[in-house]
């Protein structure tokens, strides 16, 4: 038979996993849990404290205990492989490759990559999945001059970021982040409703040779976050 605090933990975890309690929802207080499950406040406190320590719940002084925002967070200040991010969380990574082709650059695409209008460029579209759930659609244009073998890569084994950084080491990157509503195609790729907001990241990467790639990265807003930690040196 489970210890009483463990039973309370299991009930709360089950409610969170089934969506009965979602990120930001207040959980019952120690007193409420003690009364509901006929246990001491100490037992109820232990259940809540362990869930807080495990990152499932978060305490807010004077307000109570809430279901933590457990969406993955990606840094805005570094270029990381989505494959590495997912594996570092201990989750299963996979992807689906929808487009892998050579195209003629439109005027807009040629401006993004700094190439001649109608010159050949590479285009890939890959859906990245975490535990079989889409967390990013990567729509990428690549300058063949700096990565001539790009389309020959097996992106089930290596990420576009890793390959490009190997052949044309990253020196600079531009980011633009905005919230959008997906079109029908993007909603289908991400397995979300049309009214579900997305995070759209426009990223252009440079090497010492020139512009290497221009990527549009789409994330379902309810499954992904962007953030970073900053440190500043105090000045006198």
C-alpha cells in the first residue's frame, strides 16, 4: 500500500497529466488536502513539497501553490540544436522531413540569403517531434556556396544546425520573434487548432564567408517557450 503522501502526489500528477489541472492552476492547500484525504497537515505538506522540489508545482509567497509551467524553454541568446534540447530533457527525439529540394530564389529569398535573384538555393522543411508530439516546424533556406552537400545529409541523424556549423562555423545571427496564428498547413504540421497561437522565430545565420541560412521556426505556443538568463557586471 502506498504511503499517504505518495497517494496524494499520484492523484495530483494524474490530474495534471490528464489536463484536469493545467499550468497556472492553483492546487488545493495543505489544509484542504489534509481534510480531503483525512491525513495530517504534515503529510499533505510533504506531498506538495516533493512536487515543488521536482518542478511539477511552484509556490508563490502569499498566493499559494500552482501547477508549474512545464513547457520546454529555449534560449533566445544561443543557437542550439532542437535535437540536443530534447535529448537533454531526457525525452525522445524524432523528425519528419517534408521538403528537401533545390529551388530558384525569389526576390525576397535572394534578399534574405544575399544571393542573385533566381539563383539556385536549397530548401528543407522538417518537423521536429518530442515524444512524438510536434514542437517545431523548421523551414530553412541555405546558400549552396557555403554548404554544397546540405541536401545529401541525413537529418534523422544530424541536425541542420550541427551540419551547417561544421561546414561554415557560425559567427553571427539575427533573430526576430513574433506571435502569430497558424495557417491551415502549419496547423496541420504542428497538430494544433487554427486558433492556437504560435511562436514564429525568423533566424538568419552568418559565417565568416557570408550569410549561410535563413530559417523560419514555428512552435506551438502551448508547448514551447523562449527565454534566457542574463548576467550583468555592476558598474561604479
